[in-house]
């Protein structure tokens, strides 16, 4: 039951994340929204809303309690800056220079990074299932980025650079959150991490430095979707799934995000994909189904890591 709940949460959150990326591209293209301002405002508002939900619905004492332990407070600040803010900014930058499909796909180099890291730290062993799922992810990545052409990439270089950095940030984000969630609710951790990231970026672009009167009703609708569904709910569901799934499984299952981004990019933004890009999409779907139905993976995720502290990225 816990594993089924975790799969539902991570796939729903990832879908919202992917769609939110496409909507963000719409804001960049049609309304010329500044990337620094968008990341700042979405983190601040979504973080505040998550802590508000915690205040009225769960153990409100945790909101302040998390700051009473110096070690936890330092880890939370690191998570907010190098995890939450890094994931948000690199992802948005990749979208701006490319598109949501490319950005979300490159971000999912994270499972490969996580698996390699856990093997290096002797937290897991490489299984045939891991090899197959990672291979499907890499094959899908290749076809979606190149459309089958080895000689050239079909996306701008800056989009690729920011996308790879986004994968690094997501790997860190996924691993570093695990020990924090063992002590505090996900709403508290994610909410504070968003506020920390938003406040830090506010020194670069203050949230009030925006001509709000120039935005249309359509633009405000898109902003609300990006903030509530593409940020608040997406991150909350993703991080909540880590309580019943291993980090690498959450990251692999979350690969539905590129699929959501691809479909909305094609059918909403009218940016067509080539034949081999659809083959890459099929590889990602196959990987998700394989992981979700794999019994060996299920038995492993039913037990917590033997040494949770060693999951922390130093």
C-alpha cells in the first residue's frame, strides 16, 4: 500500500512538473517574463502556502522546531540553496534556452547519477533491472535530443548545459532530502526550502520589481498554474514519495515528467517531434512500467537504507 501511494504521488507530481514547464515556456515566449523573477515568485508563494497547510492541518510546532537544532538548520539551508533553488533555476534556464521537453528530459540524467553515487557509497548493488531501466532512460534521452542523428543535436547548447546541471541538482535534491524527512514532515522541509531559495534569489531580482499592470488575465492564469500545480503540489508530492520509495526509484518513476512535457509541447505549443523522438518517448514509458511492476525493486524499497546518514552528499 505504501509503495502504491508513493508511485501515485511521484507520477502525479512529475506530471504537474512537466506541464508546468511547458506553461513556463509560454510565459517566457509570449509574455517575456524574466526568469529570475519567475523563479523567485514561485518559490516564495509556493513555500508560504506549504507552510500554511502545515500550520492548519498537521503538527504546526515543527515549523519552528526545525530551526532549534543547529545541525538540522544548516542542512535545511544547504538543501534550500543547493537543492531547491538549484533545481528550480537550472530547470527554468534550460526551458528558456530550449523547450520544456528538452529541459525535463535532461534533468532525468539524475537517476544515473544517483545509482552511480549509491553504488560508490556501497548503499546498493547494481542489478540487471537497474541496468535495463537506466539503459531505457539513456536511449530515450538520445532519441529525444537528437531525433536519431548522431552528427548533430537538435537543441541549443545552452539548453543542454543548463539541463545537465539541472540533473545534477535533482540528484542532490533527491538524496539530501531523505534524512531530513526522517525527522520532519515533508511540508515543513519543502516549504522552508522554497522560502530559503526564494529569499536568496530576491537579492538578485526582488519579487516586487515587475510591471504587474502589463500582464493579461491569461498570463496571471498561467502564473497561478505554475506556482500552485507546477511548483507547490509537484515538489510536495515528489518529496513525499521518498518516504515509501528509494531515492533512485522516485527519480526513475518521475521520468513521466518528460512525457508530460513532450505531449504538452507537441499538442499545446504546436512544436512537432520527429519519429525517433517518439521512439525515445516510448522508451521512457517502458522504463516507468518496468520499474513500477518490478517485484525485486518493490521488496528493496520496503526497507529503509541501512545507513541513512551516508546518503547525504557532502
